[in-house]
């Protein structure tokens, strides 16, 4: 008889190596290499996780990041644009849901780091390993629901082994979240920081009326379920399509962009956001001819770029700003442009970046398809201009 959790979850054939690998990751962040843009292309140069790790616990191995030491500060999970790194016990979804629970119970949430704090804090506080481990999108999402505070003490950062980098990341995230809230027209006191913040008293409820709190994103059951996700048992077949020549790169919708989009929708005016309302996030623009070669759209880990019917289209609400599309474009025709319109993100709109038209190559004389401004075919262009991986 199979264990109850295997019967319920319907997971596949037992693979002890997979289980051992999952259990090995306990006590540190997890690195999902399939989400890392360095795994997707040798042209990717991202090293944000290396730059933010305060203990130099991440190193490049054959051009790809690998974990050699982890103190679970959570900074790499915020720095990584694709979600390739995360602490399974402190995911972005968990921090958001726990913050929502506290707001529902007390009217506000106050984040405090574990450095130099008393072991037991009153209701309304949320202890995190470092304030820098709270993503800016989560700050915005919580502030959209109620007052969100951060007990920030520079002296604690000065005494912390990862204080300098944690402090720098927190300040950047907090400033971005404040600019976003201002663009949304929300009161500035929805998001505050200070050294002596105290939680508000819990609201009183009528007799027999329970407070309504948001469900937690990950409890013990969900945590252990995440460890065995993908394990297979004899007799249970997993529906996995066989890879073929037309198999597309797996798409991992950005969790943090989804959190931000839901927050924008929550406080959205009935008539929508004005056209001038912008997020402090750069949009993608075309800076040169596009051959609609499908490289950027195939490799985009978030599915923010799509190619079809002779058009390359961009979906701002999906973009995680990893920069992979800029790195892999053979003719470097993509660039960051103006800030994103809030309405476009809230409405999940998509925009045309390039439309194919017929041109005559000035070098070989053959006709080819590309956007406006192209003067030679892609083959001739690459023969002259394409450098090798750096």
C-alpha cells in the first residue's frame, strides 16, 4: 500500500536520488538552474546573486551559478529577477500571505530583522532574517492593504555580517516601493520605516465574530509537498511530453510581477489609471531593425515576448527585467525605454514591437523579412557583425 501522501498527491515513480537531492537543500536557499538565464544562454552575463551575497556563497561553475555556502539571509532571492533562487521556508508568496494575515488581525504589519531583536515580539511584528529579504513588490502589495512598516536600525546593520549589502538592498527596495505607491496615489504613510515602530492594537470584533485573515501560502504540509513534487511511484505515469525540434523553452511566469499586478488591480480606480501614471520600471523598446528571428521570444523565461503572424509583441505585466532578450538579440535591437504605464501592467496589455515587411538586401540582393529600417538580410548582417560569446 502506498503512503497516504503519495496516493493523495498522485506523484510519479519513486526516485530516491531526486528525494535525496530535495532533502539536501534543507537549511539553505534552493537554486533552480532551469530558471537561471545563464542556463538559457551563454550570452547572459547576469551575476546579481553573486554581487548581493554577503558571504560570497555563490560562485560561477562553467558560467553558471552554484551554491557553496548559505546563511539564509534571503538577499539573493530578491536580487534574482527570474526566481531561480528562493528559500523554501520563506518564499515571496509566504511573506506576502503572512503579512496579509497580520494586517487582517491588527490593521498593520511591522517587519523586523532578527539581528539584535528580542526573542519574542508582540503581535503585529513579522520577523525576517534581513529587511533586504522583503521584495519591493511585496512592500507595495501589503501597503495596498494596510499600513506596512519596517523597524530599521542602522546600528543593527553595522553589527550584522551581511548588514552592508542587506541595508543597501533594503534601501533600494523601499525607495522603489515608495515611488510606486506615489504613482498609485496612495498615502505616503502606508509604507514607513523607523527605529521605534510599534504595532497597532488588534481591532475588536463583535462577540462570536472571528477576524478574517488571509490563508498562509506555505505551511508544513505545503513545504514537505514541495520537497517531493516530481517524485514518481511505480504504476503512476506522469504525462510528460517528449521533447522535439519545436519544443519551446519552459515559461516561468514572474511571481513577483504577478503579486505587483494583483496589487495594482486591487487599488485601481473605476475609470482605470491615467495615461501619465507610470511605474518605476522600464519598458522594452525597439532601437534597431528586427528580423523576427524568434530568439528573444523563445528564450524569454517569463513569456513576456511572443511572436506570431509576422509580429513581435511585448506584454509588460510578464516582464521580470532579467535583460536576457537584450543580451541574445543578434543585432542588439532591443533596449530599455520609458517607464511602464501602470494601466498596461494592471490590464495585462500587449504591444507591438516589430512588424515584418519585405526588403531587398543591399549586400546579397535577396529579399528578406524584417521590420522597418533593415538594409541587409540577417545572414549578411551576422556574417559581418556577430561576435563570439564573451
